[in-house]
C-alpha cells in the first residue's frame, strides 16, 4: 500500500520540486543556501538531534513554501 501511495505521488512531487527551485532561483543567483539547508537537516538527523532536525526541517519547509509562492507569482505574471 505504501509503495502504491509513493508511486502515485511521484509526479506531483517532481513537479512541486521543479516549481520550488524555479521560485528559489527567482530570488537567488545560486543554490548554495538550498544545499546548506539540506546539509543542516542531514547533520541533525545523523547526530540524532530530534529537536534540531525538526527545527531545521520546519525552517526548510517555510523556505520551500515561500519559493512555491514566488513560482506561482511568476506563473501568474506578478513579480
């Protein structure tokens, strides 16, 4: 069942990631900050810092939400 759900979400998640990167790139020249966000999440998980991982992931998801909003604004013709 889990495999079925993951397969069903593959395309929407791929599209969402592309849109997120589009929004991110509209505000940044490079992807260094994005790489740092993922690195921080990885480090917190690797060190078993549950609270730190949750905080880092929450911050990343807020950035992602903002990136998706920026991409939507571009798509709708607003800048």
